[in-house]
C-alpha cells in the first residue's frame, strides 16, 4: 500500500481521538458548571427559607 494511505488513515485516527477527547472535556466542564449553578440555587433557597423563618418568629415587628 502506498504511504499516503497510511498517512490518511493515521490522520483519521488522530481526528477521531481528538474528537472523543474534546467531547469528554466539554462534558466535564459542563457538569462542573451545572454543579456550581445548582449549589448557588441551593444557597439562595436556604437564604430565602431563613428569611421566611425570621419573618415568622413571634415578637418580630416590621
């Protein structure tokens, strides 16, 4: 087989490997971002719940 066929075959393999590698990295970054946003949401919910509990305490006039 001519050498150029091997070069093309190697290029295809490298391209496929880079595609899989990049997709995994993107998925990892996306999951980290989702986790951070979820944590922010949970913190806001806790703060809101604490505010509601403070407002409902007897003796606290607004």
